[in-house]
C-alpha cells in the first residue's frame, strides 16, 4: 500500500548491507520507523531524504506494518543547525525527547509543531539557545500531561513571594513560610523522611514559566526573559522534564559538555 505523509526526520541509523533506517515524526501517524533500501550508497536517489532535521513530504510503501521509503520532496531543511556543534547537540536533544515521548500510530500534531518551531528558532538564531531549550522542555512536559499548578502556593494560596519553591514531582508551588511549616529543610527531605525535589524559583523565573505554559504555539518563545535569568530558567525546565520522564539523554550531556568548552575562560600564560 502506498502512503504519503509530511514528516520530520528525527534520526537515522545504518543497518545491514547498504540500508538505512529513519525515525520519523508525523502529525497523524506519530513516530514511524522507515527502511531506506540502498540509503547508504552515495549514488542513491533517496540519500538527500536521509538527513536529520529534514521536514519533507515522503512517499512510503507499507506492508504488514513495515514501511519502506519510495521517494519524496524536501519541504524544509534546517541547514544552519549543523554549522554549530552547540546548536547541533541541542537540536539532537529535542529529537531524542520527541522520540521518547511520541508513540507509533499515535497522532503527534502538537509535538511536531513544537519541534518544528523550536528547530526553526535554533536554525535562524531567533532567540538565545538557552531560552529555546528551556521553552521546548517546558512545553514538552505539558504535552506529556505533566502540567504543574503555578497559580499559587498549594498550601496557603499565595501567588507571589521573593522566591517560590516548585515541588517537581507533585507539580505544585510552595512559599517559603509554608516550606518552613512543612519542615522541608535544605536537603529537601519531608518530615516523614521522604525525599522531594524542590526547585527554587525567583519571581521573574516563575512569571516566565507561567507565560511559556499559557502561550500559544507561535508565541511560546516571545516571553520576555532577562539574560541573567536564562540559566535558572533552563535548570528548572530541564529538572522538571527529565525527572518526569525518568531518564537522561546523550545529546543533552554532549550539549552541556560543549557549553563548558565554549564558556571556558582563556588560559593565561
């Protein structure tokens, strides 16, 4: 059976002989694995379609639940991403997250839109990469059903304080006074001995999280964030997503290592 779909190539892998396997994200079919016969040969007409970060209209052949690539037409290739290792690892991390939270045969329209918008922002350097990463993580957590209640302290209802605490796994806020009343100390241990994960939020970071969560698909990167808040915002969003997904990602580790190298102070002789 012939199948036509618009899909983003999340990653590629070499398989036996000269074939490749593509992992795709499609709006109506979710995550798909597609075999490309001869996709590793330099003279293959399908080689231009075997690139991560390529959004294309693809022609597939399906039989018994297996898919083979027959042809296609590129729609958008995020070419500038590969010009920077920093952006490359960040984009690869987005694709790893999308691979993890998408399902085969499960529509992924919202996730695909989030991923395409985030890759476009990286590709065009529309925003600081740290903001793009944090906003992607926060929105991805929402799409997975981990939307926190940021309306106010879960105990007393206070909406703002100099700092607030986000209980990562419960998805609730707590003000400093209620933290003291609950007996949660610096080690983030509850009175009954249960460990908790508490992220400290400044007022500006909390407001940014609220705005990113409530923004539309096209506006989630338009949230005003001060440069000095970007690292804290990224820490909170990353902690929240990774703890709910209960895993880490290789590309994220590579991105962090790359940023350490980029930001390493010059050697003084």
